[in-house]
């Protein structure tokens, strides 16, 4: 009897230790991609990533002792990773930069492989994304309201190159806050908005005051970045996730509530900024004017890509010249000097064209296969979990955020550099791990 009790106690202790270590590992992984584009040094942030993977390995293999669950998705990503390394090696592109890229992608794959856990393990990490999103939004507001204080106290925390970039953005009425680029701050606020929208709201409006206030702050921060693509793709991702998450009977009612909420937030932000602004023009009013001009220009057939069509054309040319294996990882920059800037090259600002140009059709297919497969599986789970069951509610919120994040990643990939912006890339893998965990733990096919 005593042996049975000791064995049971030992299992309970191991289970609790495994839960704590896995939660810490997920948290540190999340912390890395949440601060990597801030003024915190890359070395410190990167060490957090490596520590997170070591903790997850120790928890999975030593404490848990249940082995590793390998899914089709893991195999798909492993095939891409092998092709990725072969592309770098065969083109003799082994540098410090590409080695870091290899380590980042390896960490992402290890995270997917090791983290197939209950949704409770993600709680602290989801809260971290939300809280840091609010902090980043407040930093943009602070930069806008107290520019002189920001320039004298916050700006020096960045490197020389980042400072030059932030000042250039500031002259264009675009605010980067505690990040080195407005696109990154916009990405963090979008994630915060997604977590709040797809979480449990209370029935009374007064009980949701703090959530509404947080949404308001996040939305102002997003608008101060003046990033059109983030706003448009976020709204599309919210609408799609909402539509696929509700019963057909509630469809019209929920869509009207969603649209009314979005329009109300936009109207309140515009009124607030235009009425309290002491400058000649509000940057948010300028931003909405820019969106209006973009829409008009698009309908009239004008180039609304900020001159990036020349990059897209060059990417197609390079793909046609090296259609099977591509020109080599990160080599588009060396083949685009003078297209946008006379003294340096640029990324394609389109991950699909970048894959075709740099990794060829082989890399393109190997990358898109797991992306589309997980996206489809997440969509299926959204529909399956669309039932009135308390046991499924927490999973449903997690799957909603996963689908929202994947949708945003796929859409923003049309204009962004998500393959080399580690914050977007690892957030995507974090979201996918929620879907994989649900596939393993819930077994929705049954």
C-alpha cells in the first residue's frame, strides 16, 4: 500500500513539475518574440529563446517521460527545414546571419514538436502578449504626446541604425514607440487586439470596461503606426474568424455587432485625436486620408504599394531564371540594389515571391504545404468546437486566436517580410502550436 502511495505521489509531483517547466518554456519563447524588436539587446533576447527550448526538452524528455508526439505537420516542416539548410549550404551562404536564421527556424520547429499540451499551459503566455501589446501601444501614444522626452530618454536606448530609422518614421508622422520599426509595433498591437476580442467577455457592458479600455488604447497605438496593411488585414482576420466561429442562426446578429463595434472604435478614436490634437493636423486623420487615397488609387489602377511593384517584378525575373532551387536564401537583397535605394538592396516585401525567388518552386511548395494544412485543420476545428459546451470554451478561444493569427500571417505575407522578421514568424508558430495541441489532445476527427 505504501509503495502504491509513494508511486502516486511521485507521479503527481512529476506532473506538477512538468506543467510548471512547460509553462515557463512556453512563456520564455513568447517573451523572446515579444521583445526581440524592442530596445532590449538581441543577445539577451536570443538567450531567452535558447533557454526556452532547453527547458521544453528537459520537461518533455526527462520529467514527463512520455516521449515526443510526431504529427504530419512536424514531418512537413522538417522537410522544409532540410531543404532550407541544403539551399544555404549548396549556395555557400553560411554566414553569421544565416546561422542565426537556421537557429531561429530550428527553435520554431522544436517548439512545435515539443509543445502539444492542454490549453491551460498557454494562459500566462497569452496574457503576456496582451499586456506587452498594451505597453507598446502606450509607448506610441507617449511618443506622440511627449516627443521631446521620448527623443532624449527613449531613443538613445536603440542602436545608431535604429535611431536613424525611428527619426525618419517620426518625420512622416509614424510612431514606433519602444520598437525599432512601426511595422513591429503594429504587429504587437494587432496580436493584443486579437487576444482581447477572442476571449471570454461578460454579459454586462460595465463588467467589460477594462477590456474595452485596453482595446481602445491598442487601437490608438495601431493607428499611430500609420500601417495600412496591418489595419486592413487585421479587420479581415477578425471578420473571417468571427464568421467561422458562430452558428448559422446567429450569423447576421453577430456580424452586425462586430461591424458596429469596429466602426464605433474607429469613430471614437478619430473624434478624440482630432479634438485634443494641438498640432496643425492629427497623424491619425492623415492616416485615414492615406487609406482613402489608397482605395481611390487602387480602383483607378494606380500603384498603391509604395513603389514595391518594381521589387515584385524583380522577384519574378529571378524566379524565372532559377525556378527550381532559387538564387539562394537572402540573396534577393544583393540582386535589388538600386531598385528602391541607390546604395542598398531590399527584401521583396512579399514572402511568396521571396520563397519563389530565393528557394525556388521546391522551397515554395515545402513551405506552403504545412501552412495551408494547419490553416485548414484550424478552420475545421473552429466549426467542430462551435457547440455549447463549457469544456470546449477555453479551447475555442485558443483556436480562434490561432486562426486569427494564421489568417493575419497569410495576408500580411503579401506585403511584409515575415520570413526574416522573427517576431511575426515565431508568433505564427506559437499560434500553430495551439492548433496542433488541440488536434492531439481533443482528437476532433473522433
